[in-house]
C-alpha cells in the first residue's frame, strides 16, 4: 500500500474509533438504570433569592438582581426586567426538584453535556451564600435534561419544561411594557386628548372619581379599561426602529397620558399617521414604538366618555328603603312593606332593578321643567342615601342627583318603563289553598 493511502486509512480508523467511543459513552449514559428520586437540588424561599447569574454554552451572560423587591437585568445591559418571567425562573429555582438519579458518583461529565453545560446558573441569597446548578444535554427521549449541583458528584434529570423555563434570552427577560406602574398603587391618572384635560383619582372607598376639569362621578369601568390599556402597552417588537421616530414626529397627536404611583410619574404620548398607524413614546423607555390601534382608540376620548351615566350608585348593595313619589317602601326581614301592608316581593324587586339600571343617554349644560318622578334609595345598611329627580321640559327629560350639579339626559322610553314599574308594585297575594286531605 502506498504511504499516502496508509496515512489516510490510519486517520479514518482513528476518527471512526473516536465516533464509536463517543457513541458508546452516550449509550452508556443513556443506558444507566435511572432511579426515581424526590431529591431537591435547591430549596430556597422565593424572597431570599437576591441574584441570578446565568452563563450559557454560547458565552452569553445574563445577570438578574433584586432591587427593592423588583427584579432588574444588569447584564448584558441595564434594563427593567419582566417581573412575571423572572418570577417563573425564581419559582423553578427556589424549589428545583430532580426527577431521577442517573449516576451516584459521576467521574466523566461529558456524556451528559455537563462538562461544558448548556446553562451554568449561580443563585445568590440575601445572606451572600450561593448555589451553582449545571444543566446539560437533553435526555435521549427528550422529556428531560441532565443536571447537577456544581458541588455534588451525583447526576440527575430534571423536566424538559424546567430547562426551557430557565433558558431565556435577554429579550425574553426584558420588561416590554411602555409604562411600568403598579395599577394597585395608582394615585392619579391624567389624560389630555379631546377637549379639556381630565384627571382621575380615587376616593376613600377606592372608587374612581373625576377630579379635573371639575369634580364629577366617574364610570369606574371606563377608567379601569383606560388603566388596563396603559398597563398592557408594550414594545412589539422590542427592538428600536429608527424609522418610527420619523413617523412619530410627522404624525398627529392623539393623546398624552400620565400615571402616578409610589415610584413617581410616567408619561405616554400617542400619535396617529395619515394611514391610521399609531406610534407611542414613553418617558420610561428609550425610543418610539408602533402600538396597536386599540391603545390609541382607548386614549382618544373626551370627558363625557368617562362620566358615570348611572343615576344611582347602590349597584348590587340591596336597598332597605325606597321613597318614590311620596310613597315609602321598607324592607323588614325578607318582606317589603308599605306601612302595615305587605308587598309582593317580585314586583318590588322589578322596581329596584329598573332604578339600578336607570342611566342617561348623555349630559346637558342646562335643563329644567316640571318634576314627573322622584326616588330616594337607602342602601349599604343605611350608609348610602341617594335621591334622583326627573323633570320634563317639552318632549325632553332631565334628571339630577341631589346635591350634584350634573344634569343627565334621560330617554322618554326609560321614564315610561320606570313609571310602569312603580304602578306595577302590588300587595302580596293570598297564600295558596291548603291541599285537600285524601
């Protein structure tokens, strides 16, 4: 055989031998009889985790730190972290369970992908003590992954879902919200859109009220929807597109919203271009981002859109007393009474439902006429008393709540339905006759 051919044959034989050795090692690792285990690799109270340092096989490093109870990403760059995503990582690491014990004293970690692990995770507690977890290759079935503690010779498997929950990119971990406020701790929301600027705040009962341009009752559902849209506004995609800034500068202003919580004020400005594309700029993050149309539409509203059109606030707090057109109805136990007369509960409940649903179609600056209906409702164990008077002027109806300047426009059919419900209140019927004895 020629020397060149011999050399090639030797090289091929060596390569083949290496492949066989590697394959045998993989089969040996896969072929070890696993032992079911309930071993906890880590057991750390959630609130004790202070830092999570992740080094990947690719060389990428991610560092997360808890600051005043909130997680921040400090590597690869300083950014707000998505609290829910990091919370999932914390939850998995704080109680990291092994599924099976693969090898009691592993001397060769390469077959498991643990010599150069896919993930090298160091968790540091508040007391400064740290634990290191190595996560390697997937198991042959793909249902799990090999894992071990850096200080422990044992090799285990963990669920594949656990590995995927820990293997996150910086974009996965980045807080993509344009505004990072705590909706439960909001103290004020300002909106400048159509007409006068509107300011919302909460009263002593934690209910939304309109504070500016003047004190008014607010539709809590509408304000909550506004807050929800602001909270859910996100960068999508999270990469800054320089073209967005140019489009934002040329677009028409739709609205500016400001939210205030214990961490201070944050502002979001939204604009719309000629093609009805919406762009937003936040004081909390750099750049301009394209946002869904429903965010722009939620902000593109005026004062009256947020005013409470319901005439009564008792909601589902059942009244205990009604005074309607000079007649008083009082609840005694589970019975409604008018003086000494017991009333039919169903007819009174129908009237209550009509009062509860009494709503305006709009608002008026002025309104008058002769009174055609008045009702006083006592609810919340006597703590809430509300009186509403409806007046008719020509073919129009206006309503006012006692001690409030707002004038509500009422549809004539609504007034008719309400008057019919009052007329239908009737005494309780006689009891059914006793069954005849056979």
